[in-house]
C-alpha cells in the first residue's frame, strides 16, 4: 500500500515537473515568435517612405520642410534638391546622359522622404495627406498604402502580444500574493521549504529551455529571442510552479 502511494506521489511530482518544463518551452517559443515578428516590423519600417514632391516654383524648400515638421505627424528623413534628384535619375538611367540638355535638372522636382511619428493606420494616412496638401509649395504626396496597412497590422499584432504578456504577468502576481496570504493565515510560511521547493521547478524550467534549444538546433529552426527574455521566463515559470503546487 505504501509502495503504491509512493509511486503515485512520484508520478504526480514528475508530471508537475514535466508540465513546468513544457510550459517554459512553450513560453520561450512564443517569445521567439514575438521577436521574429518584431525584427520583421523593424525591417518593414525602414521601407515606410512617404515621398513629398515640392513645387518646381517653390521659393524656399527649407521653409516647407519646417512646416512639414511643424505638423507633428511626420519627420523629414531626407531632403533631395532638384540637382541631386536629377543626378540620381541619371545614375538609374545612364542613357539620360546622352540626351541631357542644359538646365535639364530644372525639369526635376526636389523632394523629401518623410516618416510617420506613429503607427500609420489608414485614418492617420488620410489625415496626414490632407494636412500636408494644405502646405503651400507641396505639389504631390506619394506612398504605398498596402505596405503601410501591412505594417499597421504587424504593429497591432505586436501590441496584442504585449497585452497578453502583461495580463499573464498580472495574473501570476495576484496568485503569488494570494499564496503568500494563505501561508500567513495558515501559519505555514516556511522560507526554507519554499526555497527548497522552487529549486526542482527552476531546474525543470531550465531543462525545458535546453530541450527546446536542442530540438531547434537539430531541425535548424532559428530560435530568435532575447537573452533577457529567456532568463526572465525560466524563473518566472518556476515561481508559477511553486504557486500552483
């Protein structure tokens, strides 16, 4: 009978440790997916160019650039005057050198590359275009709407991930507080016992990460996550194991 109880208890404890290891691996895998999307969003943000073409008869482009910055909606990343714009056009189309005429650069508009200061959702883009078009000296505003929409979707997905992480952390913190209150009320608060209990969970949590890391290496799957995130998740899941014990 005692052997049976011992076997059941051992199996129960082993199952808890396996569950902690699995949960840790899952959380790190989700974290890796988050950082993968974050890196993709960073690369995508570098291509979020809004091109503002200035009027050829503009008296002072510097004043226009100042008015663009003053809107607070976008910031000027780069300004290209007419001569530079023509030179870039010639670099991309060498045959223009053979057909160029005097003062050909005057036929090209100067322009500025601007970037949004917030997530460029559709209403933002419409508002931004409407505001910029009211600035005297601006001839045309060009941007790729599908790219901006896709970037907004990616940013919203990252925001959703962060909200989930925050809610999960708050729930664990509340459970931890209730656990401490329970120990105090029952007068069972034994610091040494808590430390002794957290060690196997910490070891199990770390094992979950190592197993996941090994599997990722074997299948050549890049585990893109932050080291700080890994060393935060491991003890976090271990504490969760103690709370739910």
